[in-house]
C-alpha cells in the first residue's frame, strides 16, 4: 500500500478519521509514529480549511495499537483571527494511543525573515539503508534512505549526529502529510550506539513547519539532519531539520525517546 493510497483509504467524517491498520506500515508493535500523526492531521483537516497552513504539531505517544483499526477524533480548542488550535485523540477501541495538538496559522505581515541554511556534507561514505524483512521495521520499505553521516542502528558507532538522504518510493509529489511522515523516518540515534538489537520507542515528538510551500515537491533528494543532544537514565533527546529536494528548510523537530539498553 503506497502512502498516497493509504491517504485515500482513510475514512473521514468531519473531525473524525478511521484507518484500517496495514502491516506494511508497522514499526515493531506500533503503527509508524509519523503515520499516527498524519491520521490525526487528516481528522483535523475536517475542521480546518486547507488554505490555513500547518505551523506546528505536538504528539505524545501512549500505547501501541492492538486491533485492526485506529480512529482519530479532532476538536477545535480555539480559533482566532489568524491561528486555529486543534487537538486530536487517537484510539484503538477504548485504548488511547496518542494525543496530538496542532497549530494552524494564516500568514501575517512581518519584517522578520531568518531561515537556516543547509550545511554541506561529504558523500564519500554514503551507505544505503536497505529494507530487510524481519530485521527492520516494515514501514521502511516505503522509503529510500542513504546514510551520509552516523551509524545504522545497532552498529556500535558512537556519533551523536545523523544525516540521511531521504525519499518516499512511488510518490509523485509532496503534501503536508508527506512532510509529517518524512520528518519521523529516522530511528533514535541512541540505537546506533548499541552493538546488539535493543528496544526503543518515542515518547513525545514535536514538529514545526517553516514554509507554506509543501505541496508538489519531488519525493526524492530530501535530507534529514539530526543530533542527539542528551541521553541519560534510558531517555534520549534529539533534534532534527528536514530539508527539501532543493536544499530549502522545511521543518524543525524535537523528540524524546526511551532506549532500553
């Protein structure tokens, strides 16, 4: 099931959205976290017009899915002249899976303009991250990924930085949902410090969208630059920047994870 097919398969009714769980989009026992955020976003878009851009997204992951479908129910918390704040709750029957809040905002006139610039990175040690059934999460098969810096999970490479060239297989052009999914592709950097398979999972994830130009971009040649900025007591904290195919800044992210090892 391609990502675009998945989006068309979501059943929407106002601020509600239901998705039938597909094994190709699993991440261990849980559904791929980026997809959970996308499902919440699809429910929110039933209440917020498409012309109001997504500005920020915050996700708290609670539990893995245990049934055949996930439901998202969205509620507008506050709507002002420029900004709309929305909450969505993902459930699996009576089981809460995630809480998602989002900020949508109309553009404003401003004298301020400052954007990050994508740094150069060497490609002489580029390594393709291949999908191997049973060894890596199932959702990986829908992405193309080349490691430009940092180690694969469980490689024992103690590098706090990670740079990954990224694409999404079979997709013709981007949308805000593609951006959300791409931004959550990378694993916890702490897993690359491990020398053997070790469980890990996300606790919270925050994403800030830097541009309104997210539709229709080619779905290859993207890049994620990430850094593990702290790790202690089994919790790791990492930041990321998502760059578009022309090197343009698309989003900033922050993530708290647990690594059991």
